[in-house]
């Protein structure tokens, strides 16, 4: 499910939309994606906006067929900041990356749908 940001800005406006924002509950420290009024974990009303670090891991994905073009890959990502977000995987999506692959937020499309790209694997340490 996508949460529309609306004009109250769950996410920054188009030109500056180069990062994800989320809310953190001041009471239980739960991280929440989308604009909420009440924490679903503890019922707290003191939610503070924070800027995400932008990286996470794919927890699930599904190909979404699109007439006349290559299928899109819808993915669910567990962000390193502790919240879950649904979006799309950009770039080449065939074959699909494995669950657990590290991805990075790249941009928004269609208003508020986050697009992620696969991060290159870390160089081996010597
Ligand atoms: Zn809470």
C-alpha cells in the first residue's frame, strides 16, 4: 500500500524529492512510512519526521506486467532505518535480485512511488 503524501508533505515536493522521509514515534521509537497521526504500535501521538539514510534490503517482490513494455518489479523493502516501504525496482529487473539484496532509494515516480536501485556489492576487504 502506498501512502499519498498530499500537500502536507509526507515526502518532499517534486524538485527536491531526492530522499525518503519517515516518522519516528517519540515514545516507542517505531519507524513508520507515510503520514500518520497515531503510532500503530503504542498509540503515541508524538511522531517526528526524520530523513531516511536511503538504504535497505528487499524483503519481497512481484513482477507487474505492463502492456507494451517490459514488466515492472514491485518490491517491498525493509529500510535500515527500521520501516517498511513498497516501491519499484529501477534498472534491469531480469532476473529479479534475491530477497535480502541491498538497495538504495533513487527517486519518486508517479507522484509518490519510491524507486530503488540495487547497490553494487561491497568490495572485498584485504
Ligand atoms: Zn509508538
